[in-house]
């Protein structure tokens, strides 16, 4: 996983790019009709229900736009909200509040949707030993926030990107002329470049599970697109030799049954690529 320092760097990049994209050379609507000296106050109003996420990120955005803005928080990240709830007040320069408004709302609406969906999956797994993971199926340029939202919702993060974990999927194994060759080449590469990265290997069938198990140094096996019976067989074959992860067309109706097959993790791209934004608004008060 990436370091805390790198994670915060990614958040800073998101904020800077969001401000560049939305404000550009100036918020001319506000500059045209709101006096530079005007002081105002606004509330973050919930018009939906679910898990709120992005409160801490909103504070970072406001701080970046105008360090003199003051935020009073009533509801924190990870808490359940309903229609009519007020998450925070922000007060200070009216122009600054308007500059930050859309980036705050866009970020919080999506992060809250992801946290809410993740929390639904977490509840479906209660009583099992299986944990839910996100994937790299994220919105380009917004990954750090989406993975943060998964954590807020009670899930866990998979690798952040291509550089913080090795994941040998079907294409890697095919292009390398086989699973064992791919694993051996990977271990040689890591040693040569002094890299300490965990190795996950994808299996498409039980024969590939058996082949992977003949190799040392595999951290986790990705049991991809297996049915329930074969997943149970795969878990039995693997035993305690390494960790297990199920993935592929797993949804709210099937996630519990896959967990009951005994896998350590279930990864789901739906946590980040199939959500509907929570309805939030920033209203002057």
C-alpha cells in the first residue's frame, strides 16, 4: 500500500486540479455581483440517506481555497445521515465559499455514495471472516478520494495503483507464457530492483490454483469468476498456504454465499464504478 505521505500528496493533486478545472482564471459569476468584502455563511444540507463521507476532505478544500474560512462540524465521516440533516456550517468570505462550493459537493456526493454502498456490503458480510476490498476501477484522477470513501464505509483498500503491489492477472500470465514463468520472472525482477512488493496471482480454474501452489512467495490467490462449488474446492486446496480473494460478477445477492465459501477477501469494482451520488447541497443561511 502507498504511504500516508503519498496518499496526502494524491489528495493535494485532486484539490489543485479540481480548483484549476472549475475556477480557472476566476469565478466571474461571484466576482461580478458579490462584493469582495462580503461575509457569508452556508450549511451542507443532506437531501438523501446513507453514510456521509468527505467531511474531512471538504475541510481540506476550504482550507486550500481560503485559510480564513471557518467550519463547524455537526456530523463526521462515517456517520449515518438522513434527509434534512446538516453536516457542517462554513463561514467567511462569500466569494471563497462560492469558489469551493462545487468541488466540495461533487467530492462529497460521490464519496458518500461509495461509503454507503461499501457499508451495505460490509453488513452483508457480518458474521463471516471475509472482508470487502475495492479495486482500481475508479474515476480517473479521483482514486484517492474513492478509496478513502471505501475505508470510511468500513471496507478495506486493495492496491492503490500498479506500483504498490504485484498482481499477475490472466493477460500477464498469458503474455509471459505461463503462470510459473510469470511468478519466477516477477521474483527475479523484484530482487534485481530491490523492491519489497506482495505478489497476487489470478487463477481461472482449479488446475491453475494447483500450479500457483507449486510456487513459493505468493501472498494471495485471486479466485476469479469461480462458481460457489469450485470456490469451496479452491479454498480447500489452498488451505493456509496463502490468502484467498474472490472476484468477478459478485453482487449483493451472491456476496454472502461467496464469503461462506471461506475466502479471506472479496473484491468488488461495483463499490466505485456503480454508485449513484448522494443528494447534497450547500445553502446560504
